[in-house]
C-alpha cells in the first residue's frame, strides 16, 4: 500500500492524487468506472483503470458475461 499516486481524467478534468484503497472504494461504489482514464508515476501513460493490476473490472457490475448456452441439437 503506497501513498496517494493515482490521477484520474474525467470529462476533460484531472482529479487526484488518490491512494489505491481510496480508488478501489470509489470503483466499488460506482463513483469511478473501470473505463475511467487513469495514470500513476511510472505508468507508460494514461490508460483505462481496468488495465492496471489490481483494478481489473473490480466493480460488482463488471462481472464477465456468463458463457453461452450449449448449442441445441
């Protein structure tokens, strides 16, 4: 657990810095979407939050779709 390091880009404005824990809580509560553009020192550049380790679709509403039903015979 590090200090505040995350910046978010929402509707053309930059917010932050946020800690990992604060950001995870914001995603869980729906304040921040996994697709929100994020950056932290050391990152190659801005990218969707869900592409960073620890934030892979952490929102309850972002569960993977169920597998398709088997084909009818």
